[in-house]
């Protein structure tokens, strides 16, 4: 399980870093100067008052994309562990695959797919509704 977790983090960290770096370049430098004039002297205070609030839309996008990408883990499990040992690393997509293409239970596999889609949509709606309230578009 630790190996699967490390592979998942390694797979996503570069993409997320590029997105955050793009978000950082979109922040105007004038805001840092204005914060310094207003009395925000330390870099840590500037981060919490200027940088982090303006990275809200980027953070929302990164969280949403990361959640979707982490839910669709299939290839790593299929190639490394095949759901084992004793189904310890079996994920929903791998179960869907084995039910449909190994045991030929297409109806059951399709039902798993519909439930998986419903779970993903509900999670994304909850996440977007909760985090979108804290995002400041500027």
C-alpha cells in the first residue's frame, strides 16, 4: 500500500506544482508592495494576507482535479498488485474491470460504474460548494 501511495503522490505532484506556479505568476507584484505599505512586513504575513487568498481559485481547481485523478486509480493497481494480497489494494475501478472482463458479469460491472459516477459527482458537488465559498476571485 505504501508503494501505491508513493507512486500516486509522485504521479500528481509535478502537475499540481505547475498549476500552483501558474497561479503564483498571476498574482500582481503591486499587491505585495501595497501590503508592505499597509504594515505587513514579514514574508509569512504576506503569504497569509496576499498570496494564499489569491491562490484560492487555483487551490480549488487543484483539489478537484486531484480528487478525480485519485478516484480513478486503475492502472497502477492492475499492473503491480492485481488487487492483492487478499484484496488489500483492490479499488472500485479494478473490481469493475474484473467483474466485467474476467467474470463476464456485464450488468454488475455497469451497475458499479453508475454508482461510481454518482459518488464522484456528489463528492465534486460537495467539495465545490464548500470550498467555493472561501474562494476570492480577483
